[in-house]
C-alpha cells in the first residue's frame, strides 16, 4: 500500500516532474484553445522531442498537455464560439450564448470546476478498473490480441467517420503503412523498393505528424482570414451554490464520460455530445432553454470530456488498445521507451501505472489553478491569427519529424503524409484510424501469425480456435456484430 | 455543413483513384510472397490491401449512387486546390527541398517570412520581425532545451547549396 502511494506521488514530490506537469497542463490549455492547434498534433510533435527523456518526464509533460488540451477547447468555445477541440463542440452550444449575456467569466469558472471534477472521477475509475481488467486480460492469447486490434481500428473507423467503408479504408491504409520495411519475422522486404530509408520502416511519429499536423495546417488555410470575436470576461470563480446545484449532473456526466472514453475508438468528443444529449433529455425544467445559455448544457459536456481522459487510459494500459487518438500516440510513446502496454504492464511495471494515475490527478489539480487564472493573457493569445499559426505548425512538424531519427528524409515523408491527409480529410475521411492502423498493424500481423502457427497453418483449426475459447468467442462475436451493424439491410431495419 | 449525402466536387474521381491505388497496393502486396503460405510476410499486407480494395469499391459505389451536382473542373479546383493551398503547398515543397542545403534555421526563417507575409498581409517588416522571433524561440526551445541537433546545411559546411 505504502509502495503504491509512493509510486502515485512520484510526480508530486519530484520538483522536475511537478514542473513538467504544470507546464504541460498550461501549454495544453493553450493548445486546446487555439483554433488550428490540437492535442493530437501537439502530443505527436512532443513525442519526437521527448523520446530521449526519462519515461516519467515524457509522460508528465504529455499527460499534462492531454488533460489541459481537452479542457482548453471549452474556453474558445465559450469566448469565440469556435470550439478549440472537437470535444468542445457541445460546449459552444450553451457556452457561447452565456458569454453573449455577459456571463463569459462565470461560464469559464463553472466549466473549469466541473472539468476538474470529471477529470478526477475518470482517474478514479482508471485506478479502480484497470487492475481488474488487467487481471482478466492476462488470459488473452495471440488470436485475442489480433481480434482486439482489428476491433480497435474498426471502432475508430466506425465511430469517428462519416461511413464505415471510409473508416475501414483509412484503417487498412494505416496497417499498410505500418507494414513498410523489413518483416520482423522473416526479414522479407515489404514495400521498400530497394530504398535503405524504407527498410527500417516508417516511424509512426512521422506519419502522425504528417496526418495530424501538416494535413490540419493545409485544411486550416481555408479559415485563414477569419477574425475572432472579443468577449468581456468578469468574475471567474464560480459560486458554491452553483457548484452544489449542478454537482449531481456533473457526477452523472462523469460516469457516462468515463464509460464512453473507455470504449476503444471513442473519446472526449463523443462523450461530450452524448452527455449533452443526456442532460437535455433528463433536465425537466432548465432555468434557460438548452441552446440559449443553459448551464446544464455547459456542465454536462465539460465534465464528460474530461472524465473520458481517465477512461481512455483503461483499454490502453490494460489491453494495449488505445481509447482515442491521443492515447494512440501515448501508446507509441510507451513503445519508444521500451514498455509494452497490456495486462502485464500492471504486474511488471506497477510503478508506471500508479505514476500515470498520480500524474493525471496532479494535472487535474493544476487545471483547477490555471483554469481559474490568467484569463486576460489567454484572451490575447487565442486571438493569434491563423496566418501566423499555420506556417509555425509546418515548421514545428518539420523539426518534429526530423528529430525522431535525425533523418531529413522524414521531413519529406511527413509533408507527403500531410498532403495525403489533406485529401482524405477533404473527402470526409478521418485520419485517426490511419494512425491507429500504423500502430496496431504490426501488432495484428505478429499475433495473427502466432495464432496461425498455433493452428498449424490449418484454416479450419484457426477459425475453430476463434469460436471454441470463451474470450475469443466473445471478441469474434463483437467483431461480427460490428460488421453486421454496418450492413445496409441492418441499417434499413433500424430505421 | 457538408454531409455524406452530398457529392463533393471531384469525389467520384477521388473514389476511383482510391480503387486504383488499392489495386496497385494489392498487386505489390502479392509480389512480397504470393500465396506461398498462411504465415508469410505478405499475408497481412494482402489482407490489408484486400480491405482497402473492397472498401474503396464500396466508396465508389456510394458516390455513384449520389446525384451528380453538375460541378465541373472549376468547382473541383476551387474545392480541393484553391490558389492559397496550391501556393502554400508549393512553398512547403521548396522549404523541404532547401533544408539540406540552407540548413533548418535559415530555411525555416525564409519559409516563415514568406508564408506569414503572404498569408497575413501586414507588410514585410512585421513578417520579418515575427519570423525572426519565431526562429529564435524555436532555436532556444529545440536546440538549447530539447538538444535536437538541427540540420546545419551543406551551404555553411561545404559552400555548396546542393551536395
């Protein structure tokens, strides 16, 4: 118990880690708030600089950026009616009307306190649920990991995109990119075309920077001339009666957010929208109608999206399957540091698990401090024109892609992935499944081959194994259910 | 807001391009180890390429079901390749090409200056000041704090822009 507490408090007691968490949270608030910058973009660039650091230092900074970033989007949603992040789309629906009524400060204060409550509940759920899930996941075999990997990619593709086919294409494209290089089992060259640069494979960080950073910069060019609206901000710290009044709603939304966040493929954005919808249905007589400045409409999505952070860590740490795009990047960071997220992570490296729990708690406390202060400087910074931000994103992407292996060719690759990502985004594809495919592709490949070797290369035996073991059966049924629900006849029946 | 029910300019062409790309990738995946076994290095690439091919065909079929929106090549260019994007992408290409010769800091400084000047349109002096400040911040953060060895550039090492 004392040992666990010691692991939990690592970043609380180490001044360096404390500082990095604080800096990460503060930076995350700005990254999440500035339209054009995103948490996924920032974390993918950050990994390329922090991979040489000690794992705790890297995680402290990245976790801070993640927690701060999910919250930060709310500020611009309230002040400018521009959600800084997708998870703040629902926040703008009632946050901006509140600001127009001169209640911007109150809305920011309330969203900060509720975000922190949601965030802490999400972390508590992580601490309680992860060890139980990990104990169970130890029983997983190669074929189960293969199925989990496929389910993870398909879930992201299904839930985040505009059609299942587009999600599946994006996921498969990612798997394909992940296959480039020498086969780790047979050293056969795959899509290398004789290039030495391709033999080692494409570092997923380079793909991430291209698809998230450069592509987003190109998409943002469309909005380069948009000028932000200015709002007056007065009292920020919310009144205790207000907090107490909305606490029950906050707790309900936190529970929902944690659950949604824990599902691979979902994340803060879906959690926030569902919580908003749930609040709208369950609030009988709001003081102000939803959409016109209802505080319930502000609180529900804000608590849910921050609670989803803790939830997203659950499948990532226990099964090695990321809950959303940012945890997909964090899983990459763990791989870079030689760690293998999965059920054994909790038994082999309990210090790391409890460090993450402690660090996320700390980041939420910093969020409370930074969320309730520095609003005046903040309003100046978020007014930074996109015309300056976009070129800076490109330069940061270039240095990030280069830094991972000090190889200039990676800059070209990141820029090329950026162009591909731009085209995909313009035609309604999500780039999240691509990145998940790049990361999970090699895992699926290795586990498929192990499972097939286990079945002595007998296709019949392979499929029999998939349905004759309880865990494999449940996962196979989940996969089949996911595929069936995407078929036209099923969709017609649902309508 | 665009929905999946509306055909975007050039969407059919893009879907067709995806089918062709997926077909090519499948052929390349098959070339790795063919159908020699079920655990060879080419199996997963073939499976992934198969999914790409199947899903791209579904995407193409979906675009064929949507009514034509009558948009021509001009609408496609306006949607996909507006002048700003084309010029910016061109600038980014030049930037990437210049890094090995000019070095990261000089190439980034020049890129930032031209890009900010072109996009912001507040005059060259402000653009120069901002790009200088940005480069200084990037140098301090990445070279000094993160200790990233930034490309120096062949021009400063050998006197040649292209090595």
